[in-house]
């Protein structure tokens, strides 16, 4: 019997240890993913899916990159936060640029930087030889950044629009030639290389505050590029020091800018943190009341109702710190938003019906104090026809035009939006989305609605009665080239092909990867395709250029995938693009839209509609429709957030004890039986 | 023993060289550099930018030595991998070795507790079910194990995030913080999921081993000498069942460094598993190549370490 007490005791010890082990995590359990914030500190909590490839403002061209670069790098011009359509206003400059016609089609823009602008504190200045950690922003820094865009080795994706600057392309060519001719040249600091080849002819800095840009042809849209981080002042010291060598970070990951926030922590796999910059001119000189450093006082009725105008004239920014955590999966991200750990969120497809009911927030969401923001993105999605093609293209004249018109009338875009996008989209009537100059809400394109009878009549007129191709005696066969091979993508394309089947057309899907698709576009070996375009800036030129013959895909490698070439359209486009907004420009846009309506190079589908959710403690949320920074305008009520979080996240512990009790109940009889047998 | 180790290492080198060649075929001949570049740079970039990217990443070289003996992708691939000069990520140009260094810590913080708790939980549980063999405890245990093994880890993850993270609110649904005070909070849920998904297989395996050992002659002798059942299980059965247990454990050790792919990815732990998962999603082939290479290296080393460990726990094993 000696073994019995010992076995008994060890079992008891085991049970107690197991109990302690199982329940120990629960003793201090909490689902709060954040350490406590400092008392009174205003922290905005947000998330990101993947870190951007680069934060270099010359190359960063994605929304996720702009979420950081837009906060860290300030721009010469800014968009008005409240006015719609979007309107430019001075940013780092004292006034909007002066435009001067120089003759021969050349145009000059003169920017005057504010005095006493400083970069955020950074060691690069000391490492480059200065005796402090910042320095004044000068116009030469903007010229340096423009040179970086022109530098082929930087690989900026926006060389094309800047090629309107006099001597821009030549600068890149001179640089490349010098680098190839002299291997030692490339070892020199890059700002010295730029200076050695003479800079860009059309970029002049008469003083440290003044920058003059000369265009060799009129391109009024250039001013929008100065509201994007591509043209932000960049200190040469940062580019020199942050080369990724000897343990130094790369400039791609270590921005040094002039913006209202500084990137103080950047772990691409897990989190990044932005903190208010004490060097930002809005913080250092609130007395200036600079237009981009105070909350705007002009807004619409909706701004007044939302209480945004109560902030009018107050100095920016309101948020001290922005904590952004990586959240790759949409469901956890959305659930954390519902728990109050993220301040804003989109709506995931899986929860859409729970959140939105009858096009408004569900009572459950309203009870939580959540509000809904809707905005139409400045984009357009469309089905394009390759007009160089022998069947759907211009070669068959009126026949193919009627075929395209018939195919337009078969697509039910509303149904598409309902099935695939939870109805989040606005029917496109033309390439221009709402919020862009030239958009006419009253305009209804007669070919963007479903009319199968009319479509069948048009098929007869096109020479394909019942969809039958008289040359083969079978259904007219076309191909739809898609670069989305996923199941979801194929289902969406099948929606279109099924629609066309109703008028007798047999459209086969050819799905390839993106590069093979691009290759087909370059070679002109395609008939029908779907594409989308997101605006770089809020101007109709940025949409209509997609149909300008000089942008033809097959001939010039441009984004005009339809290879649309229409002399009247081109003439109107060239006039419209260099004209300021006004009645004449509006008339030109109307005429261009009419040409597209009749010619049908595209079937305009939709403009995406973004639905965003915000907790009740978040103030001043107004989507811009384009990738523009808005952190500095936001405000939060930390006390309300703290109270709501506590209320929503009380742990429910009893199931742990119940589970453990169930385990014990299963095992105990067996142990008792064993002990009895031993006795 | 020295000759044995050298022979095993030589086999290992052969396997690695073969794996590298297969990797080359897979990553360089099947996929076009243009695809990788387009994925990394976005759809709006021009052809010139794509070409510059290919030059910057070395993808402009010929594939095979007979095309250019001095400068070709095959030799460069071998040189880089065998010297651990992994280059930069195709997705964001960051040095891969830096990302590996940064990812090892988070991976180990998850996989080491998982392994240790898996052993500490799995062995006593298997001893318990083996101890109560052919009783309802054994049958219930085996049933629960088969049930646990039959459920996909994805279901465990989603279920735990919903039930424990969202409904019961015990731990954060996902995330990571290296701060020692915050870390246990973030690791609790993935560890629970990892244990639940692995415990069924572990217990079934250990139970079988223990039951096999418990029918041996020396166990019968011990029982005849009056040793108690708990003593027989812990002193005689467990000790003699160490070889298969050791095989399983030692083989798992090298993979602690490569992380837990799905757990890290779904719980947002920035480890090497998550890094591999991201690389798959982003067509980041340079990172993927590196991780596959490290995985195969870990496997070969794990095999050798397992063989050597037999000699440590069983004096009967001789290396020849």
C-alpha cells in the first residue's frame, strides 16, 4: 500500500498544477491590444494591410504609401479639406502659383515658399556636416526632388507628366550619358551629380524662397502634381545619408520631411507610429494662420450638421500620435473595430448586411454610436473594345459601332453592383465621376441602361440577326481578355458574357496573368477587356486622356487600351486640357461625352462608392475621394473612447471554469475506480 | 562517429544542391521577371521603369552558364544561397537577411512555447490515457484526439478568434507586441490554437508508443516486482519510449526558426512564417527562394541531429 498515497498525492498535485496552468492566463486576461496611453494624449488608432514598397516620395504611388508620406511630407499646394469639388489652396507656399505665358506655347509658374520652414529633426543633417538636427527648407530642395523624378535610376512612375517641364527629359539623358561615360561620376553624391550635368532647364531657383517652373507646352494640370508628395521638398542630406549601407536605413524606409507628423517607428511587418512634429510651420507659427495650418471655415450644410465648422480657424493638428498596426486579415480587423480598438474601418463583405440595412446603418451600429461616411471615389471602371480589331473595331464602320451599342445595352450594371459589390457603386454615364469638373448629374447615357429589344434590333442592323454571324452561320464569337484568373474574377467576367448571350453573342473568356494581358494589349491581339482608372488629380483631363489617340496602347504604349482615335475628340481634348475651368471647357466636355456616347469605345460601368465607419469619438472625417492626407484634421475624444472600450470588452470568464470542471468530471470517476482497485 | 557525421553531412550537401537546382527551375524558368516587377511596382508604371527594376534586381542576366559563363542567373543563384547573401526582397527592396533577423524573435516567441507546452501537455495526457487503457477515459481521450486531428487549423483559428477573442474577450483577436508585459497577451490565443490543433496527433502518437512499451517483458517484470503503475509509467515506460519521442521533438527543433506559417499569418505575428506567407501572396520570389532554402537546410540538419541524438539517449545505438 506504500505506493497508494504517493500516487494519490501526485495526481492531486497534477490536477492542481493543471488547473493553475489552464487558468493562469485568465487571471490577467484582457483583449486590449495596446499599452496604456499617456493621460490626456490624443492617439488615433488605425491599421494597415501591407507596408508600402517605398516611402520615397519620388516613387511612392500607392494609397498605403500616401497614408505615411502624406503625413510626413508637406506639399507646396494642398486640397481644401471641406470644399467639393476639390479645390487647391496654398500649402508650403504663400499663395497659389502665378502663371505667366512666355510665348511659343511656353508657360511659367512661380512658387514662393514661406520663410522659416524647417524639416523634422533628423540625424541626417548632423551626419552630413551640420551642427544641428534640422535646417531651413529652400526652393533648391524642390528642384532637387524634381531632378530625382527625372533621374532614370530613381525609377519614378510619374516621369511622363513632368516631361512637360522644359529640359526635363534632356536632363535624364545627360545624366545617363555622363554616368555611362565616367564610372567615377556615379560615386559622387547624387545632388552633386545633378548639379554637374546642369540641372533641369525649366526649373530655376532665383532665391531660396522662389521656384520657377517653365513648361514647354501648356499643361495646367501641372499644379495638381504640386499637391502630391512627388514634388515635396526633400533634403539632399537624407538621400545621401540613408543609403542602406553600414547599418544605415534606406531612404525608402526613412522619410525626412516637412509635414505635420514624423514617422518615429516603422516596423513594416507589425506597426508604425506617427507623432506630431514640433518643427511643422503650423505648430511653430500658429500666428500665421496659414490656410493649410488651420481648420477651414468654409464648408457645406453637411459639414455644419456634422459639427466640422465648429473647428473653423483652430490650429492643426489635433491628434498627438497615430498608432497604426498591421492587420492582414479583414475579419479580425473589423472585429477589432467593433471592439473599439480601431477608430475607423471599411465594411467587410461578410458583415455588410449586419452593418447596412436599407442603405443606412443598422440599429445595432447606431446604438454603438458608429457613423457612416459615404464617398464616391474618383475613378471609373469600364469595358473597352479594341477599335483596331477587325470585328468590334473601326474597320467595319457602322456595323461594329452598332454591335458595340448593342453590347452596351445588354449589361445590367446595377445588377452587377448588387451581386458583386453590395451595391457600393454609382452607375457611370461617362468617364467623369461625380466630384470632377464636367460631371453633369442630369446626364443619362442612353447606352448604359438595359434594353434588350433595342439591342437585338441593333444586332440586326449590325448584320448579326439573332447574334448569328452570316459568314459562319453560327453565333458571333468574340473574346474577352481578362487578367484576373481568380474564381471571383472569372465569375464577374461571366456575368458580362452571360448578358451578351441574351442577344446571341458567344463571348469566350481568355484569362491570363497581368503581363501576358499587357503583352496582348501591346500587340493589339484582343477584342474586349475590362479596366479601371483611379484619378491622380481631380481634373477631367485625367479621365479623357484615356481616350486620346496619342495615348493609344498599340501604337504608343499609352493607357488608351481601346485604341480610340477620333479627330473631333482629339481636337476637343487638346483644347480642353489646356483650358481653365469655365463655360467653354464645360461645352467641350459635353461634346466629347456625346462623341463617346455614340462611338462606344467603352461601356462605362461604375464609379466605386466607399463606405466607411467611424466611432462616435472620432471627429472631422470627410473622405477626399483621392489619396490625400487628412490625419491633421481629425480629432478624437479619448475619455469617451476609454469608457466605451471598457464597457464593450469585459471578459466573460465562466466558460473557462465550466470547461475545466467538465474535464475534472470526466477524469475523476476513472481515478476513483483505479484507487479502489488498488486498495 | 566522425566518419558517420561527415558522411551524413555530405549527403545533406547533395540534397541541398539538388533543392537549389529545383528552386532555380521553379522560380527562374517558370515565372517571368516582368511579372515579378509588375507586381512589385504596380500597374501604372512604364516599361522603362520595369526594365530599370530588372537591372537593379539582376533579372536582366541570362539564365544559363552557356549563355554567359561569367554572368548568369544560375551561378549567381548558387553563389548567393550558399554564401547566405540573400539579396533584397523583390517586393520592397529591403535586405532579406535583415527581415530574417527581425523575424526570428517573434517566430521563436511563438514556436518555442508551443513545442514546450505541446510536450508538457502531450506526454502527461498520453500517459494518462495509456494508464487508463481500455477504460472510458482512454476511449474518450482517443475520440477527442481524432476529433481534434480532423479539424482544419484554419477552423481553429477562425473559431478561436471569434469565440475567445470576440465573444469571451479574453485575449486580443490578433496582433503582436514585443514588450514583455504585452507579449503573453498576444501569444495566448495562437498558442491555444496551436496546442489544440497539434495535441490530438501528439497524444495519439505518444499513447501508441507507451502502449507498445507497456507490453514489453521488462514491464511485466517490474509489475511482478511490485512497482506501482504510476512508477511503471513514469520510470519504465516513459524512459524506454524516449527514442520515438526524441525523433519527433528533435526533428521539430530546426523548424522553430522558420515559424508557424498559418498561425503567424492569421494572428499577425511578424515572424518568419508570416514573412513566407506574405512572400507567397506578393510574388516576392527572392524571399520565397530564401525561405524554401532555409527550410530545406533546417530539414537536413534536423535529420542529422535526430540521428546523432539517438546515441545520447540509447547506449545500444552505434554510429558506423
